[in-house]
C-alpha cells in the first residue's frame, strides 16, 4: 500500500506503531495483563464503532450495546450447532448489521433526544427478549458459549492465542475505519453531521448515508460482541443493557469524540481503571465517574487530544499525522501543473 | 418547453397560508427575478421548487419531468441547484473542503468507502477551477468562519455552481453586502454563462434591473404580476406594494 503512494505523505505511521504495539505488548505485560489487554481490544472495537456514529455522524445512541449483545448471543446460540469460527463471526456481524439497518431506518425520522430514547428503548426490548426467553437463552442467568475459536490453524485456547486474535481483529477494524473516514462516503457523512440541510441541497441522499454508517457501526459492534462471547465463554442479558451502552459512551468521551483512536484509548483507560481500581477500592465506579466528569469539563478532545499534543511535540514533522487526513503536503493539483508544461 | 415549470403551488404552515396557487416558468438561459415585500413567500417558493419543503398542492416540473413528489437530491441530479438567503455553509471546514463536498455530490464515486477523497485528481481539478474563477483560491486553506461576510456569500454561490446546474436558484445573493461587494457580485452574476438559467430573489432594485429579463412579483403568497422588466418598472401598483407598505429599509 505504501509503495503506490510515492510522492504523497507516508500514510498512517499510526498503523505501524499500533501493529508493533499489538505484537510486542505481551513481552512487557505482567501475566494477568494479557487478559486485560485482550478485553481492551474487544471493547476498543466496540467503542470505536460508537465513536464513529457519535463523532463522525453526530448520532447519539444510548442503545449501542443492542448490537454488541446481539453479536454475542448469535455466537452463543448458533455456536451450539455451527462450529466454523469464520461463519459464526460473519453471522454475528450480519445479525447486528441487520438490526442496525432496520432500527436506523425506523428511528432516523427522530433526532436528538428522541433518537437517543428510541435507541435506548430498542436495546431494552432486546434485553427483555434475552431475559424472558429462558428456555433458549438461559434468561437472567445467561448461557455458556460452547463454540471454541479456530481460525484454521488449530483451536485457540491459550491466553496468548486469544490475545493475538483480538489484537488483530482490533487492527483490522481500525484500518477499515481509517479508510472509511477518509473516503468519499466518510467525508460526506461528516458533512451531513456539520450541515444536513446543505448536504441535501447539494444533492446528497442524506438518509442513505446515515443508514449506511449506522449499519456499519452496528455491524462492528456485533463483531466485537461475537469476539467477547469467545473471550468470556459466557453471555448474559447485561451485554444488551443500557449500562454497557453508557460505559461505551464514557469510553468514547474520555478518549476523544471525533477521533478514531480516541475511543479505543478510552476503552483501554476504562478497562484498566476498572480492573486496577477495583483492586483497591469498591468505589471504582465512583473513581471513573469523577475522571469522566473532569474530562467532560475539560472540553472536547479527551485523551487523544493530550496524546496528540505530546506526539506533535516529540516527533519530526514528516511523521506527523493529522487525524483522518491523508492529504499531500502541497495540493496535488499544483504539482501536476508543474509537471505538465 | 420551459426548463422549470411551477404550476399552481400552494403551501401553508399550520393555519398560515403562505403560498396560493403560485405559477411561474423559467426558460433555458433566462434571468428570471422574483421580487416582493418581506414575508411574501419568495423563499418558500424556492423551498418547494428544490424539494426541501413539500408543496401542499400543485405541481413542479424540471425540463418536462414531473418532480412534485421527488426528494431534493433527485432534483439536483436533474440540474437544479440553490443558495440560501441565510448563509448556510460548512463553517468549521476550510473553503477547499466545502468545495470538495459540493463537487463530490455529482461524482460517481460519492458512495465509495475506501480510496481517500483527497486522492481523486478530477476533484482537485474541479475544485481549483471553481476557486480560481471566483477568486477564492488564495483563501482555500481558511476555515469558512474566518472569511468575510462577502466572501461567504460568494462561496454560497460557488457551492451551488459546483454541481454544474442548468437552473440556479439564488436567494438574495447580495443581501447584507457592502455596495462594492454588491456591484462585484452583480457583475459576476451577469457574466454567468447562458447555459445556466437563473431564478433570483432580490430586493435591491438596481441589481434586479441590471440582471432581469423577466420579473415575477409575489405579494401575500400570490403572483401579483409577471412580465418583462419594462412592464414591471412602469406598473404603479407594484410601486405601491413595494414601496408603499412593509418594504425593508435598505442600507
Ligand atoms: N418553517 C416555517 N414555519 C412557519 N412559518 C414560516 C416558515 N417559513 C416561513 N414562514 C412564514 O411564511 C411567510 C413567508 O416566508 P418567506 O420566508 O417565504 O418570505 P420571503 O418572501 O422570503 O421574505 P423575506 O423577503 O423576508 O426573505 C412568512 O410570514 C414567514 O414567517
Ligand atoms: Mg426570503
């Protein structure tokens, strides 16, 4: 990919750094840290998918866990009969995408607080179904996941195997989103967030773009949920509940709304604080809540903003990367003019 | 056949009847100006034509195609474009990014989800041409909210032109401009190629008579009079409506 970009700014040093991070992290982590990092990757995918609709499409959802839980339950339920991991992951993603497409199509007539309430209600409906359908889902107690991940080179049972599976899934999702937000459709979605009326006047079918991005985010959340089912060996209705949706919102806001990696960072922060703080105090939720308030009061940007400030100060300029921009330093048009006499 | 035909359009907001049986036509290449006092319903006519608001009754056709029930974006692909009376841009984006969004709207790759938008050479070229033509090239890296008001009004027009329309609706293009900016904008409008038909709402009579070759007078949501400029200029009743009551004071 980098080869055909000669003449353009080297893209995504962030991707290379992230890949190295995923590869090498287990070498420096304490034993129990690998499990935490694995969970971080999964929640990072989930948070990034919410960050996409929140920060790039301006859609505030309080029911994003509906798609996460739907993905998780798909693996748990279907995994009783089907064992192919690719097939299960695909099914979970498809189920979540379908749910997102249908609910999005119904809910986009409403905006703002009404949209938020509808997404919340939708996730609560799924929650109630999982809760009530006890013979199938185990109801409140949940059900265990019998499917074991196998990507074609043996069953992945060890901690490190799961770590790398989730790590690469995270990298893949990040890359996909990075491409999307810079693409024509991604830019259009951002334009709709900025000024939907103008986008309609310019000739865009704004509804279809919004539906697409919502479906993409739902699909990705479902994928994360499916991974979670493999990671946790167990699913409960909580995976569909508003608490998880709210936690994902917190991750996005702590990490940085309007950035791609911010929500992932927020997820890492959230999971680590949750794990460590719960060692020392049962009031970990309070600690997180306070941190959250501080970030909201500090304004936009979150952790990502802080990190970028440090990054830009320490790295030579040619490695600098502006979030979601892959433009050449000088407009391509000008270069072209010089070349063609 | 006329390029745009508005036929008996009515529109009410609740109990407020804003448009009553409005009909007008725009011929290819025509400079058709709509005048009328504040609140006459001029902007509402535009909204019904573009499809940003549904008309209650009546019909609208573009080049013979009935678009009455069509969504706004389909009308754009038939060659319609509009500007807004109140500047309506992507104020947090740069001038160039605004243009990118406007130009991409008619490109076949507008739905693509991988190759970065900024790599499409034709997009860069179209953007550059428009910006140079309208003297905004040097401002391309500036955020829209850093532009002067006059520049923003110009950008408003450039965005509409990016889709290469056959009919361009301009809603008070010179409102709020200084006399110098008004003069410049007027001459830019006069220089527009005749391949684009213009339907313009305008209050400034100097501007009206320097661009119009047809005028429609709207009053209380009804077409009061329409005809060539000489006819309208000489009409006593139009003066009465326009200058007698409720005309906006002009700077
Ligand atoms: N969305 C709306 N809801 C309710 N009333 C509206 C709405 N839009 C316009 N109106 C009313 O409809 C009438 C016509 O408005 P419109 O904007 O079409 O007038 P106009 O001729 O463009 O006036 P101006 O010269 O001030 O721009 C006004 O009385 C206005 O208050
Ligand atoms: Mg108006």
